[in-house]
C-alpha cells in the first residue's frame, strides 16, 4: 500500500530533515535531506547491513569509496553498496545539500539522535543497523571533526 508522508514543522526546519522513516516504509528505506557544513566529514566507515545512496542537491562533496576519491556535484548520484568502506567530506568551503537514502531503513535513528542532542532532549537508543556500523579509517584529508549541526 502506498504511503504519503506529510512532514511536520519540526521536520522542515534546520539542516536535517527526516523525509521518510522506516516506520513509514515498512522498514524498507529511509530518506534524509541534510545540509552538510563546510569542513564536515565522518571517518571512513562500513555499514554491513544496509546500502546507502547520496543524491547531491547543491554544492560539492568529496566521497571516498574504498580507495577511490570521487567528486559529487549537484545532480550527482553516489551509491555505496552495503559492506563497502566509504566516507564523504565537504571540502568546498560552502554548505552542500544532499538526499541520503538508506535501504533498508534504520540509519535515520542516527539523525534522530543528532537532533535530540542538539535540542537537549532525551536521545533515542541506536537502531540495530547503527550498532553494526564501524569505523575502519580516518576522515578524508582536510575534513574536520566538526558537528553536523
């Protein structure tokens, strides 16, 4: 059965917008619209239980997929199969914006945690797919340990 998800005011403000949660898609996928600040980039990591896609809406992001560096500009689609070491960074000096699509769902809980920490509220427990994610290397050269928000 198709589902139409209406975002709430809380979902449309700020640099992270949870567009589709697992609960809205029978845990098939989640979609997150995020603004990535200049300098931001997580360490090289692996998600063994879900694939991840990035559709760059604006700006420029540098992706590391295994040992390969790839530039993603507006209208670029970057797909990361489950189990592949990857990371990304905004090295452009300007904000970038991307849609993040995870299949199956569960990783949206990471963004729910980030938003809860920012708001000073109770932080939800990590999902099973978050607990399985692990770091395997450093950030892309030039990326900083800065908060996503």
